C-alpha cells in the first residue's frame, strides 16, 4: 500500500514536472519571439554566426600556419635509413663470353643502418622570398576577412532596412484598408439613399480589394525577407524573428566632404588587397631570379654497415663510416631556361599594377556615385515631406467634396492613392537615405569602424 502510494506520488510529481518544463519552453519561445532584433544586434549575431565570416577566419588561420610551414624550409633535413639485402657470389668469365668461369665467394647478407643530415646555407634567397610571399598572402587573407565581415554587415543592413521599409508600408496599407472599409460603408449608404450609382459602389469595392491584395503580397514578402535575414544570421529554422521598428532612423547622419571619403576609399579593403597582390608579384619575380644563383648545402651522414665491402673480398666485420661537408649546385641550363620565367614574372607585376588601377577607378566611381546619391536623397526628404502635406490637404478637400457629391469616386480614389504614395515616400526616403549612408561608409572602408 505504501509503495503504491509512493509510486502515485512520483507519477504525479513527474507529470507536473513535464508540464512545468513545457510551460517554461513555451514561455521562453514566446519571449524570444516577442523580443524584436535591433539592427546592431543583427550585425553582432551575423559576425558571430555567419558561415562566410567563419570561413574567412579559418582561411586567416590557415595562412598563418602556411607561414610556419614555409619557415621550416630553413630547418635541417634529417633522415634515418636502414636496409637488408642478400647478394650472390661474384662470377667472372676470364675466357670471353661465358667461358672460363671463376667464382669468388661473398658474404651473402648485407646490413646498413645510417643517418643523413642536410642544412640549406644559401639558395639564391629563395627561402626568404618564399617566407615573404607566405607573409604577404597572410596579410591578404586578413584583409579579405575584414572585407567579408564588412560585406556581410552591409548585407544584414540592406536586408534589415528592406524589411523595415516593407513593415512601414504594411502599416500604411492596413490603415488605408480601415479607411477604405469605412468609405465603402458610406458609399453603400449613399447608394441605398439613391444619391449615387452602383458603379461607384463597385469602384469602392474594387479599391478595397486592391488594397487587401497589396497587404497580402507585402506581408508574404516580409516573411520571405525575414527568412533571408534569419539565414544570414544562421539562426535555427524553427526560430521566429522580427525586427525592431520602434527605433528612430538616423536622419542627422553627418556627411563629410568628398575628399575625406576619397582618402579613406583609397585605403579600403579592395585597394589594400590590390596593393598587396602587387607586392606578391614582385616577390615572385625575386623568386624567379633566384634560379640564377647556386644552391649551397651543408651535409653529413653516418652509417653502420656489415660486412665491410670497402675491401674485396669483403671482410666479415661490422664497421662505421661518416662524412661531413659542403655541396654546391649550379644549374647551367638555368642561365638560358630561366629567362622566360623572369620575363613572365615581370609581366605579371605589370599586369597586377594595371589591375590595381582598374580597382582604383572602380572604387572611385562607386564612391562618387554613393556620395552624390546620398546628397540627392537627403535633399529629397524636404520635398517628400512637403508632398505629404499637399497630398493630405488634397485628400481632405476631395473627401469633403465627395461627401457633398461634388466630385466622382474616381477623383476620391486618385486622391487616396496619392496620399498613400506620399506617406510611403516619406518613410521610404528616410530609410533609403540611411541605407545609402551605410553604402558610403562601406565603400570608404569605414563600416567596421
């Protein structure tokens, strides 16, 4: 009886524990869903999770290890070798081909154990140049990692602000739908009193349907964009996210003069990579010229051997023998074969310099375009604000006239559409201005600062 009661108590406790855990999980998920992600939070998450950024950091680590591996070319090469073999007796034919055979008996088993060492002393500075190339490639990998991080940051910003623009549009459309529904009731009431035709009712219904379709399409686009943002941030598929639209846009972002951005652009990630590529090609040219010089190595070996074949017939004794010295190798054929390699290396230097100028022209054009467009957008803000005032006043006047049967439904619809567009233009222009400011910073290499 006691055990039965105890089992019942445990089962009750377990059941309640499961319910508590489920409740906590649901509560945590709801809390997670109810906390919108700010732009800065999204950028931080992307820097921690994005696969492209993580891959670029791995490439930086690999390039550092490559430096260590190249430096190991300076270290001595030490080999251990051993061998065992069996040999036949020595047969001599003293009377010509296969005639007057004379056999000398040998010791049939041979053993050898030894070590060799080889230390590079001079190789036309090729080892130092190889290390320099590895260092330069490591610098490029680091700059590429910075560029990847900057590119992903701009992608997060573009996606985030794009979602914000669509969500602001959704608010405007939903407000307009409520007004269209109210207007439809007014139109139906006027139709019931015989003051307007059925055609105007149909026009109001069509306008409402059009707004509802716009809202549906826009809401689906928001879901798609949120999923794209979730992919960039590498968040779990089952996690629902939303963005924080309550934070105000940075309308007072400082626009420095063009020369400030230009000076920074000429030192941005793309330009630094291009300059470093030139240095690599120059070092590769030095590497090719190194083939004109001899290679000098210190060497040594020490062996234990059996039997002693330093004499013949061999002596049946174990013996040791070692040697040390310096060897020099000079390739005479390299004097004429290496000319082509040097010429190709020179051409690659010139090609890379030209490529650097192409990159410079590209980033300068991109900077000028972004700087000019940012000025244009900031100047548009006053225009769209004024346009909204005019559209609001026009809508008020046309609506009043329509209620007094002084204008047709088509004019009412036109005024409504103009007001909707003006509202959207106001918020869209501000978001576009902020986006263009981020693009300007990205081109100048200042986005991560």
